[in-house]
C-alpha cells in the first residue's frame, strides 16, 4: 500500500512523501530520498534507468508514471460514473514486458488507490492479476472529473517497492469541491475517529487515531491486510503520496486491538494534507478522512523565541472543521 510498502524507509507503503516506517519503530516515509544509486553498467538502457531512478529519488512517490524503468499503463482510458465497469491496467518492466511476478506486501501483490484531483472520492482497492500481466477490477466513481490512480507494488525482481501514478478521466460536468477545513474529528458510518498529534516537516511525527462508536471506545478492531489500520496521506495540489502502517501488528503480544492506532510519519514540506484512515470493525472496512494544515512555522524543530508582542499564534490544527460524509 509503496501504497504499499513494508515497514522500512521507503517512498511510500509506502501516501512517498519522505516517510520512514520501520517494523519495530513503525516509521513511514513520504519521499524516497535515500534510494541507492544502481551499480555502474555499460548497458545504455541501464544507464537511462539509473538516471531516471536518480531523478525519481528527488520527488515524492506517486507523482511519476514511470520510475527505474517500470511504467504504469492504463488499458482502460476512462472511469465509469455510477455503475461499475471493468477497469484494467498493466505495469511494464524495464524490458518493456508486463510484470507478472510480485512480492506480496500486506497480504496483497498490489494496492490501488483512486482519488479525484480535488482529494474527494477516495478508494483503496485490490485488483486481480491475469496471466498476461493485466490487472483488472470492476470500478466506478461517484462524480465526473480527473482522477489520480496510484499503483503501490513491489516487483519480485526489485528489492524495494514503487508507487506510480497516472491521471484517468471520468466524463461529465466536473464540479470541484473545496478542500474540507482542518478538523481533528471525523464521523463515518456511526463511528467517531479522533486525531491526536501534529505533522512536522522534516521530523518524525507521531499521529494517534482513536476509534469509538456510540461514545464507547472500540477495543476489538479487526485486522485488515495485516494491521489494525492503514493510513494514506496526499498532499494538496500535486497529490504527492504516502502510505504508512501503524506501530505494531495484530498478534505481536504488545499491540491492542484499539481504540488507538498509532503511526509515525515524516512529511517533506508545509502545506495542506488529506489523511485517509482505513480500519475494519464488524466485518466491514471504513475510511475516516481528515484535513491537516502544516504551516511554515513548523519547518524548524527548534522552538521559536517568544515574540516581544506576545506568544505565537495557535496552530491551525485545532481549528474547527467539517464532518466526514
């Protein structure tokens, strides 16, 4: 869910923003700045892939359709609004052939994220792989517009995962929605999810999401793809992507099944981010959504000197916001 990556420093499973996610420490990475340069080669194509990989290492995951010779290629040219229609795509390898062998990550060989360019209509999906390398699934979106489709996967021939992204349209009258205001509480399907903690650019940030229902803490969350929760973050504007996983895992002897699910993530810049938490309870997966605004004042880890005219203005994170639909 490099969506989607295993717990280590990665570009995204890991919403590539720079986030490092260790199995024990639970750290996720938003931007893959530490990706090693491939060994020298006399092969011209290998040199091209090397240069492409070096450039890719400087940007967050999901912003590119191709990286290190791998390319995301839609087979279906448009998304269906309303009723589901087949949607298919392939991942081509450095040899130009469809990739058919993948390393399983969090119970799946590939995680697909679909979201409209205004950050609405989020879906986390798992298509089926055919023998010819085509991934497919029935897919519909609620509203017309331009959608970003992210594929988070790890080819079997590669030691690290990738997150590639491509725009796919849904025909119709596009009416973009404004980004919801920051809010620390989200309501979804009768559940209340509360966000604690702040994102600080360039520093590992602890986020704790607490799930309750009818005013009572939920203490029997069910494992979903090997975890009690999955968190995707998308940066407003360019949709830079990071998928992280929580600290701990079901059955490890130390991680409770709720109400708290804790993540550690590092973002590369100030700005507005949309957070999507997937959690499972009562046999159904639900998604709680939050808007988080990170101001430029948080770019330094050193506390600012008190102003002679008074204390600094309060963080925007506590501002009143929207109710998740």
